[in-house]
C-alpha cells in the first residue's frame, strides 16, 4: 500500500513538473484552483 502511494505521489510530482516546463504551470494552477474551490464548497477550508 505504501509503495502504491509513493508511486502516485511521484507520478503527480512528475506531471506537475512537466506541466511547469511545457505549459508554464497553466494546468497545474487550474487543477489546484479547482481543488481549492471544491474544498471550500465542502467546508474543508
């Protein structure tokens, strides 16, 4: 289970870094903004 979690984290970090390099972080910023809004809608933040 920990190995799977580690693989997912590494994949997400790699994807975010690739987005920063190729698209100047446009998609990573949009995804984090969307998650932030979802969290606010459910009262997490």
